[in-house]
């Protein structure tokens, strides 16, 4: 059996045929057209090429930003360059025969679906996942099923409040986890410090272009002993740890999975974060909940989307 996984992003659409072991047999990447008239034929051309190169899929999984109704595959809400998809059913957009089932969800739950089938969540019934990138996405497996909630917004863990008087978030709230631990938050604090001329290797490197100080370089500077970078990273991890500790008390998961490009920091993130979470949660929890990196190595979103076809639904 093979399935078709499609990741619809603001800059690229990635599609691929995935086998039962989670291996991508063939894939295609195209630039995302900026209107529906260009979007539909481009997507159909990519799918047609894949089907000619491999075999007809048993099902299709589609990942897309925004709020997606998994029952109808309708895009309920979507900001940004893909706004023209709002109100449409992704199953109709794919353009395959009606007998080929199409499943769709937002990008964070898609990542969790991949982990449920082929990754760290496999064999577990209660799992939390956070995707740490420009923002913070989230997904929850409860009782063996992806949690979606009453209106489909369940699992938006990046928008739990960790600082009631904190910065304004894109969602309109203040002090969301995303405003404390995300690439935007971490890089924004570094940018402000460099702009002020604070003493740091970051200032020496990025004085003329402070916006180029990336999360990766900030974590690297912290690893090398830079006081400013260490302070930025420490504060961010403390906020993330506080958020995760609260989630542990709500969901009592078997483990927490971290995905997204910030999780590539590895032990520089995982070790202090595990300590922070255990310090905050050990008063009530009788066990230390492991925090691990995602195991599905594919960063394209194709494998996760394919996982939607196979993962338990509920």
C-alpha cells in the first residue's frame, strides 16, 4: 500500500508517495502560487506526475496551516498568503476520484500523525507534541486519538498563557507561549540587545545587520559561553518549561515530543528543559515525563501528511 502526502505551505507545496514504512518513494516540490487560478493546475500537475511515476494511492493526507475541519477537510480559517483557500474543501482541491479518501488537518497535528505511525508516539496513547519554529504549534494524543476539540482548535498549545502581562501575541492575547519561546521571540530579544550595542559576540557579529542573528547562532553563542546569549536562551527555556509543566498536569502524557527547527539544538535545549519541567512538576507527578525529539526525520511534511491516512481517528 502507498499513500499520497501533501504539505501546503505559504512558499512551497510538497507532495510525495509514501510506503507503509514511511519512506518517500517519489516527491515533487513546487512554488506556491499566490491565487487559486494558479494553485489548482500547479497542484494537479504535481499529483499527476507522481501518480505516473509510482502507483495509485490508497488515500491522501493533506497538511495545511490554519484551522481545518478534519471531517469535511474544509479550511475554516487561514491567514496569510494562502487566504484564498479559506472556505474550500481540500478534498475537492486534490482532484482525485471520489473513491480515494482524503484526510486533512493543520500542520502541527500532521506532524503528530507521522509520529503516531512511524515515530516517537508509536505505541503510546497519551502524548504531547510541540513544534518549535517561527511560531509554536502543538498537538495532543489523548486516549490514542488526536485531540481536536469542539470546534477544531484543540491542541493550539503555542497560545496557552505563560505570562499574563507579557508581549502581545499575533492571536491578540498577551504572554502566549509563542511570545516567549519561538524563533521570533528569541531572535527578537537578540536583535534588541544587538541594536542597543550590548556587550556580546552577537553584537560583534551582527552589529550592522542584527536581523541576521538566527536562533541557531544564538544557541551556539550560548554554548560558547556568551553571557547575553545564555541569558536569552535560559529565559526562553524557563518559559517553555513552565508551559510544558502546566500541560503535564492537564494531559498526564507518557512523553513530550519536540519538533521544528529549534529542536535541532538537541541537548542544549533538551537537558535544561527536562530539568526545568521536572523541577516544576515533581510536586504532583510521581514520575519524570521524558522529553524527546521527533523521530520522523522528514522535514518536508510529506510523511506526516501521509500519516493522517493511517493514524487512528477520533
